[in-house]
C-alpha cells in the first residue's frame, strides 16, 4: 500500500519516461497487469483516451490496496502464456510493470523475485522468423513505393541508420559538399550523435524527393493531415516530417503490392520490417570491409572497447567509399561489383586447381622413377635392405630435385 501523496499513477509514470517509445512500452506492460488483476479489457486493439483514464484510476486503486505484487505478476505472466504471447513480449511487459512498482517504492524480496523467474519463459529471444532482403527483393519493392518512401528506403539501406533516427534528422544535417554524402544524426537510440553515409543513388533519390516535398506536404495537409505529418512551429526542416506509424503503413502496402508481405505463423508479425534494411546494410558492408567497420557504421559498440570509434570521419568516409557499389541497388555499378567479385573467386579457384595439378604431377613423377629402378640395384636394393617409408619419400624427393636440375 502506497500513501496517496506518494502515488505515481500510470499516466504520471508514462509522462515521466525519457522517451516516448519507452513510455509506450511501459504503458502496455502496466495496463496488462491491471487487466489481469481486475479483469478489465480494452474494447479494441488500442487503448482509447477514455479507457486510458480508467486504467489510470485503476493504477491508483492498485497502489492503495494491500496486494501481493509478486503473486499478481505471476498471474499476469500465466495469462500471457495462456494467450501464447511470444517470450520476448512477456519479458518486456513484465519489466514495464515492475519498473512502475519500483517507482512507487514497491519492492520485491529475493524469494519473490525467484518465484517470478521460475514462471518466466526460458527463452526470451524473438520468435518471429524474419526474412532477409537481397538485391532482387529490393529491386522488386522500390517501384511500388511512392517517391517519399523510395528515398527513405534507399537512405536507410545505404546508411544502416534506424528509421526513427532518420525521421528526426533535418535537411541541414545533410552534407553533400564531399563524397560520400553524409548525414549527421543528432538523436540516436544510444543518445550518442554519429555521422552516417549514403550512396550516390540514395542522394539522387533524396534530391528527387526534395523537388516535390513541399507540395507533397501541402496536399497531405489539405486532406486533413491523413499522412499524420508531425507538425512543428515555424518552418519544419526535417527530411521526412511524417509519423512513424504512417511510414509503417505505407511500407506494408508496398510489400503487399510487390508480393513480398508475409506474417509469421506464430507471432503474426511482418517478416520483412523496415528494420531489416539495417541487416542488409551490415551484410553488404561486412562483405567488403569486414564486420568491425560494419558494426561501427551501425552505431554499435565494437568488441575492442570502442577502439574503432576513435577513427576519423575522413577515414570512415574512405572506408565507406569502398562499399558504394555493394550498397547500390538499382545501378549497373552493383552489377559490375558482383562481376568483379565473381572474377576474383574464379581466379582463386583456378590458382588452387593449378597448385593441385602440380602436386599430382610430382607424385606421378616419383612413381615413374621408382618403377624405372625396379630392375637395378639402386633404389630397389635399398628397399630390400629395409628402407623405411620416410626414407623412401626422401629418396623420391631427391631424385625429383636432381631430375628438375638436369632439365634446367
């Protein structure tokens, strides 16, 4: 039981979260706990404003009652398991509920924590079977995306940036005075600004988007803001001033038109999310300059304690330039890159074959020399005297070398 003046209700807790995404994630977990305890359920998939107010009152009621939080959390976990919710989702929702309780000074004993751990799913890895992008899928998808989403897709695929990071980035953060073109991302998931690079192909698509951007936004506004443009006071300098939800909807429409949309049979989630573009970027970059730089471009911590983060921007740009063709989707440059990679592979295979043929020829030559000495008192005499296998190999090698010297 928490004193009224110290209560941090659902609404207050969500409002105090560092980011909107974190607040939404915690909100879902707390609402789920209250639903499991009081038997209240939303009418639809999403919580309405009125329902949110009702859950806020339930949160105050919960904190004012003498309840057993650990038992309530266990009931909540079992309800989610009965609904066949993915383990990762269960873990995230329980974390949100526990964080809210902690904020209200509701602590759990070690015994209670152990009881909760025993009923938690063993695996917390995502269960969705995601598909992977390749050149063919991206080429098939792009024609079914509007000019705005085409530009966004090429920027994400070539830079490896997160979609949320690009949606908060301004036009003034694009630096096109040098090649490769770079974008300075101020608001990142890790709260550490970084520079990303994009291909010439992505930059040309951005330029095409900028030519129609103002008119596109104006028409969207006249349609009652159906595009969910995120408006700011004064001039909006963001590259893509759209809500994340509308980007997801447009992305799903494009996948369906291209025949690429699919849902996981277990979790019901899209198998080709926008985030899969980051995986494609990492795979392409790693194939050219190695996984360490690929992780660095993605904004991840490297295995050497962030040693690579001391690399200068100029050095990173030079490394990225090596990946330009591998990250190009629509251009013939990518085809030329693939041909060169195949040619290098064939050259290495031919070299290996030549080395094997030379070794085989040496073996045949040694066998012929032994056969020719069968009637003499030379090599065969030594063999009769008890020559070991190692000595025989040495003898054959000496004969081959002598023979080779005489041929010279």
